[in-house]
């Protein structure tokens, strides 16, 4: 059974309770504010501000409460973890490495894109000249320009998990963490196949789960990449391979957003805030609720918020 914990302010607790109102149960543990039981997850909120998710969908259910809740949880976790890169071999930044990263896990609209990219030591001067660096410092226009320059320079593998498939997997009980682990593993395997018989000095995954949890997610997979695999948060700043992978993943994500916007008939916003709720409501009013599985990650709280907005607007007429 999976477990996930987030820490949220009191106002957010009230929002969670309202969201899970139809799943509330009477039995609340000491120090608890409410408890709810969905078909795939048990949620317990405490006066301390901590919210515990338990069950097959624990990780994905907790992940949908991004924004304030996620930011607080990540800040608390970071203080107990080693500094990014502190466990990597000496001179790691100069090694020939396959790096992998993903984009889209916290976005309501759009797919998840995962890229693994191989950067040799001799490739680094050119990639730096082309502008490869942490993609968080780059806007969409710059991402697009750099991606077009490097996609024919380095071996890489791009995998896209579209929302129809994502929603099927999530509703079957698969956590978002497991989906990401499988995608990273497959992308790494593809790149290793492309460069064979050459082998990288190491592999670096931008860490989204503890190594033990990551490999546990991969149980049952035909081929699990384990040799010389390292994990670190903020990996884009530790090796150009992860920075390049992030740029290529973000470029693919941008292209998918453009296509979804064309299908919707208006520009779809990224993220999971109020603008996203309003865009989803607009989409439902224009094309019907049945199109949502193609456009969005249904288990996010934004789905119900958008439906509520639609109901309010319809009730005015």
C-alpha cells in the first residue's frame, strides 16, 4: 500500500474536506480534522496541517494538491535530504552521461513527456555554445530554438504519455510515480540501445522518488536499467545531459500544448491554477464534458472545479 504526506495551511484543509465531502467517514483519529475513503485512497487530515494519503493511488491523489500544499511539503522534505549532487562521483559534470527528466506531471492539461539524452564529454562545448542550461531559466521561445539545434546532435529518446492512457492507468490504480518510473526506465533503455556498444560513464535521473521506491515501481518490467544509475534533485544543474533532456521534453510538451489549443479553439494555459479551471469550464461548455479525458488529467481537483464553474454559469440562465 502506498503512502504520501503533504503539509497544508488551515484554509487548504477546508478545501480538501469540501472536495472529499461525499467520501467522509465518521471515524476520525485523535488529532484529526476529517477522514475520507475514496475507492482507491484513504485520506486523513490532522490539526498539525499534515494530510496522509494511503492506498494504491496515494501518490497521484496527493500530487493533485499542488500549489501551496506541494510547495510546503517539498520544503520540509528538502531539509532532511543530502544537498543536490553531494552523492555523485567526483568530476561528475565532465563525464559522459545519460540524463533523464520529465515535464507535465503537475499540469492539468497536456501529456507527460519524458526524455533521456546522452551527452558525451566531447559534446559539452558545443551544447554550451548552443545555450543548453537549466530549462527553468528559459522561456518557451528559447526552449524551442535550442531544442531544434540539439535534437540532431545528441542521441535521445522521447516518450509521451497522452491523457487518454494516463487516465486509464490512473483509474486502474497506478500511481503517477509508477508511470514516471516506467517511462524513465524505457527511455534510458532506448538510448542505451541507440549508443551500443558504447556505454555511458553513468546515468543520472532527475529525482522524483527515493531510489528504493523508484526500483520498486519497476517490479515486473522486462528490463530494468540499474547499472551506474544515480539520482539527484535539481539534476539539470549537475550535468548537461539532464539539462538537454529537460529542454527536449519541454519542447515536445510545448508542441503538444499548441496542438491541444488548436483542437480546443483557444489557447490552453499551463499549470493547475484558476486560469486552468476557467479554461476547462470553457472547453466543457464548447465541446461537452466527454472530451475531458483527451485534454486533462481527470483526477486533479481542477476537474471538479471546472464542472462547478460550468454548473454556476448554466444556473444563471
